[in-house]
C-alpha cells in the first residue's frame, strides 16, 4: 500500500485538530448560537478532507473502509 506523504498527513491533522481545539477552548463559555458557525466550518473541512482522501485512494486503486 502506498504511503501518504508527511505533508498530506500534517494537512489532514491540521484540518481536523485546529477547529476541534478552537471548539474545545471556546465550548465551556459559548452558547449554541456562537458554536453553529464553528460547527459548520468543521463539518465543511472534514467533508472536504474525506473527499480528498477518497479521491486519493481511488486514484491508487484502493477502496475506503466503511
């Protein structure tokens, strides 16, 4: 199985960990109205990352696990 580059792994980690950290720090003092934009941002980034990873797996002939 081909290895993903370190740059790709760092990007994927940053795309998920950065917003998650922001929510974790802000969540105790935030209400739902303040968290909704952050949740939408995280959802969008995770969706994009999953799409890119799926495309990369398809391009090398592998299938993503469900």
